[in-house]
C-alpha cells in the first residue's frame, strides 16, 4: 500500500461519513435556526421549545433518509471488503 492509496481511502471514508451525516445535521441546523429566530422575535426563553422540535425533526430525518444512509454505508463497506484481497498483495 502506498501513501497515496491510504490518503485516497481515508478521503473516501471521510466523504462517505459527511454524506451520510449531512441530511440529519442539516435538518437539525435549519430547525434550530428557525426556533432561535422565533424565540428572538417573541422573547420566549423556554428550553423545551428548542429541545423537543429538534428531537422530533431529527427522528423524522432519520426515518426519511435512513434507508439511503444505510445503503451508502453498505456500499462503501462492500467495496472495502471486495477489494481487500487485491490490496493485501
């Protein structure tokens, strides 16, 4: 294994990790910003107002994107295991 190969494999792993986590993190970020704006406008400083909607939206995002996320991770893992005999030589 060369240094370029290891760096390329690490880059591919990081790209896969970012792509898999992006939908859930992005929906949580958008909901958090919207709730913060609502709190700033109405001056309501209730902690459960921020916590509960973000948890619900995160769960819904996991339900919506879960199969795609799992497929992406399985594809990366399958590629690793299929090519491992060629890399060991």
